[in-house]
C-alpha cells in the first residue's frame, strides 16, 4: 500500500471513529495497538497492567478524537494520550516515596561496556523491574524526551526529585547490567 493510500485509509478510520463507527474504531485500534502497547509497557509493572493502560488509553482517544485537529501526526497525538494514561495509572498506585539522598554524580551515565550485550527487549524487562517512581521518571525522561520541569508538573513533584529518581534508576540499571556482564563472563570461562 502506498503512502497516499495509507493516508486516505487513516483519515477514513479517524473520521469513522469521530462518527462512533465501531468498525473504523476497531481498524484504528488494530493499526496502532502494538506500537502503543510498547509505550504502555514503559509505565506498567507487568503485561496485564500495560493492557489495562492500553485499553483505557484507547477509550480516552475515542472519546477525545474530535479534538484531534490533524496538526502533527495522529500517532504522536495517540502516544501522548497513552503516556498520560500511564502517568495516571502510576499516580493511582503511587505511595509517598521519600528520596533519602540525592545523587551527586553526573546525570550522563556511561556504562563502560565494550559492546552492548542487551537487546531492547531485555533492557525493557530491566526497566519494568524498577520501582514505580524510578521507572516512570526514567521512561518520561530517557525514552519519551520530557524535561525534568515537565515531569515535575506531570507527577506533581519537584524537578530535584525528578532528577534524583532518574539518577537512582540509572544507577540500578547500571548495576544490573554490569552484574549480568560479570555473570556472562564467568559462565563463558566455565
């Protein structure tokens, strides 16, 4: 299917979804569910929670689709809804977390690995194991590109707390990656 045909088909799905046409909504869901699920996984503790975020996000998207003004891509508009739904999910389960001390080292973390030994799926699994606040802030900053100021507004926290949580998340990931590298080297030596 060429670009023009895909564009026309997308517009047909969007317009049909605005008219509450369930067939067009289903087609739109099928077209974007896989990509949006990956976004939802970043903010969820597990697959089941990611599925809940995805479903809630699509319900919101279909309710608000009339507000989509064809400014920017539909995918970016939908991604924003999924991120916001993930943040809402995080807030619902969030408990007050005290950050004991702030990381004083640079926020640029170099892992010092000769070759990356983790693929994207493995790295995503590690990110999912981070505590809720670390995972959410890490994903918002490192993956979705939000600034600490934006994150602090979204999560009703301070920029300093956002920076500290990011630093801690990176420290945890670095330790896990380095430990898995050491384990691999020991296993290869056997």
